C-alpha cells in the first residue's frame, strides 16, 4: 500500500484545490445555506419553549432576561468557542463529523481502539436519530405560523398538520433527482432569512431597550437559581437554540474552515442574537406575545412573505440534514459499520451529490410517524435535543484523543479542554434527559437500535472473517500444490474479490474443486478503506506479484468515496498489468449464513446479522462490475 502520509497529503491537496476553484465569498454564502440551516430555524420555537417551561410561564422580567442571556451564552460557548474555535481545528484532511473524527482518533492512536470505535458508532447513531426529528420539528414550526395570521389563524389552524406532511413527503420524493440544480439557491435564500431575522430583532429591540441587559451572563445564572430544579429543565429548552451546531463540523469538508467561520461571525451569530433580543423585548413590552414570540414579531404588512421565507428556510434546513444522513451512510458503509447499501450518484460533477434510497425511505417513514405522534412543534421540541447533546458529548470525548495523541499536548491540557466542554455537554444532556417522559425517549430508542445494528454488523463480519480464514488455505501453500498438480488452464483473466489477500478466496477454491480449472492470469483483489476521506489516483492501486499464476491487487478508497472497480482497474495499465475488462471474469463468493447458539454472538444477534447480510446491496452493483462478467460461487458458514 502507498505510504499513508502521501495519501493524506493527496487528500488534503485535493480538498484544498477544490475550495480554491470557487471564490471565498461564494463558499461562505454556500455554507450559510447548508451548514447553518438547522440552527437558523431555532428562533421559530426555542424562545417560546424556554419561556413556557419557566415558573409563571415566562411573564416576569427576570425570566425573559434570563432566557435571552442563556441562549446568547449557549451560542457563544458551545457554537463559537467549542466548535468554531477549537473542534474545527481537528479535521481529517479537511473533513469533519463524528465518523471522520473517529477515523482521525484511531490513526492518532496508531492502533484500533475499541473505545474510540464505540464512541464513533454511538455518535453516528445519534446523528441519524437527529436526522429524523429535524425535518419534522423545523417544517412544522414554520407551518404553525398559519395559526398566527391576523384574523385568519383559527380557520387556517386545521391545515397545519396536513400541509406539513405534504411538504415533507414532496421533499423526500425529489431526493432521487438530486439537489445540484437548486442547491445554488440555498445560500442566497438562507442568507436572506438571516438578514430578516436580524432586521425583525432590530425592529423590536426598541419595544423595551432594557433587554440589552440580557447579554450579561449573570442574568442567566440568577434565572436558573430562582427556578430551582425547574431551571435545570429549562436548560433543555434553551439548548434548542444551538441544535445544528454540530453541522458546522460535519459539513466542514464541503466549504472549508474559513468560509464557515466567516459566515458565522459576520452574519449568522449577529442575526441570531439580534432576533432573540427582539423576541425578548417584545415579550417584556407585551407578555401575551410569549405564546409564539417569533410570529408575533412580524408586521402584518409583510407577514405572508416572511412566513413563506420561514417555510423555505426550514425546507432547506431539512434538506441539509437529509444530505448529511446520506453522506454519513456512505462513510459508515466504507468503514464497515453498515452492510453494503445502494448508493446512487445524482451528479456527474459534484462528488457529494448522492442519493441512498433505503435511508430516504426510512427517514420519510420516521418523520411521518413523528408528525402523527406529536402533532405540534412544542410536542416535538420535547423529543428534540437529546440526540444532539449526546452527539456533541461524543465529539468532546473523541477530541481528548486528538489533543493528547495527535497534537501531543500534555495530559493536563487535554483534560482541561475535555472537562470544560464536557461539563457543559453533561449539564445540557442531563436537562434533556428530564424530558424522557415527554418524548425524549424516542431518539434514544432509535439511536440504541442503530447502535445494535452497527455493532452486530461489525462483530458478525469479524466472526465471519475469522471462520473463513480458519477454513481456508494460505495462498502461498495453494500455489505450491498447484505446481505439483497442475490443473487445466482456461484462457483469459480471473479476478477474485476477497477481504483477506493472504488466504485463497473461497470462490477460487470452489472453481478448482468443481470446475477443475485455473485461468492463465489470476488476480486476488482486495478493497482497502483508508482512514482519510479521499485517496489520490496515484495512490489508488498497489500490485504485489505472488508468482506466475497469481498477483495481489489492492485498491484503496477513502471513507467518503464510492468504489468503482472497472475505473480503478483501468489504472493498472500504468503499472504494467494489462487485461481487457470485458474478457475478464469476476469471481465472487456468496456465503449462506447459518445461525448457531453455541459460538460467536447470541442467537438473536446472529439472526439480525443474517437479515442484514441478506438485504445488503449486491456486490456487482455496489462495485460497478459489469454484470455479464460475474460468476458467483456459494458456500455455507455457521456464525
């Protein structure tokens, strides 16, 4: 295999050159649409929920000042300091997100750590759980603005739920067509949304200019203490203001650090703070507005345009989460956390434009179930937040590994950073756990189910690999046997796919045993997943001759790349290995799995693994192999 350091440099150069092709401000504008969509829709419900949970329903001055103070400092401490300043420095060759961070941590340790692996699995599962709730709560939160339409709210209220469901169904239905054609509008629309948020805030700060005191942190502390245990519950609602913060890190590879940081500091953070100040001033001036302060802010003359803009912003935020789930699935499959799954490209020019039909279907079903169960954004807000706080806590723990082992900082510095950020995460996580009876149990159940699936698939694949290795013959040993007893030779080239290049593939042994032939050229092909997002074309192929009969070929892909074997094998010509792909036979081993209670995993887990195995994408489609050139040979294995 190519030197990992060279592969890392290649990935970094590729990412850097991709960002240089677009102007800095174009990237910053693009990041506003993708990265900040989720956090940008929080003003629709965050202030309302925090005030509703406070003692007296948020009617007194300290409640309003306290909530504004807590929201402001949550944006500063969690989003600005933790993610923008610190975590964005821990990038895996330009890429961020829990799985990228897990791969980076594994590489920093120089070995495979079970603890790091489990953290990565938990973080990924919680992201999926968040991905189901975000579209539902965001779109429903904006559509509920119909209830506040002056003079028409009561008549329009029954339309909220069906209209929300219709918009979400339409959003998921268009995913297969790709978003490349409309994605360029995301940035300008969301930027207009943030400008509108800031303008509405400025318009209402004058209602009670004393709201500016809410920028002082001690009002938040006083408010929490005055509410006692209830103050701890309120923190769970305050956290709604920073949901989406992890998107800054997860989408870093699409736009680069500087454009995201610039967009946050110049546009997003000021707009959010101004809007929350404006909502606070409005409630101080008119306590009745606390029922739905955001929509009460909108002047009647521009109500419909702003409402439509809010709907567009929530649809864009939902789109970013759906795309993120597709991207995470691709990474999880490449890293061996999920079985092969049908991943389709929707753009020939943009690598990130993919569509995963199964994930799209599961997300749509999940979203519609949530709408039917909770029926309002207030109900969904109770379920929202716990998955995000859990994912953020996972990021913090993985960050410890980066500081200590990658950046080689002293133990006390690593502990100080993790304890500081971890304390904030644990406080918010604890406050969200109190919402379990109101619906927070749902994302925990969904996340737990996904952890079981990922753990089962990974463990089952390990057991399968160990059993196959025990029952196989070393390739070198087979070569010596074939020299002594030469089989009949078939013309052409045979390629045998295997995960263990040192052992004779099952398909090769069956071909010799039943067909009693050996091709003139035999390639033992192994797909390797690097712990980097992408691999340079120059480092894609490595050829290792065994003898005249066999050659080992290693094809390396980054965890954000989709395998394409014919394209990769075309690179073999440069390395002196020439063959006609349409005159080559690909031999695949198809394993029939039989559960066993005596060995490996518990019987129920064996059955889950077998179900996943049966529903995995066909390797012919997954690796883009010409179907007419594939020969499948089966064997039975007990796990």
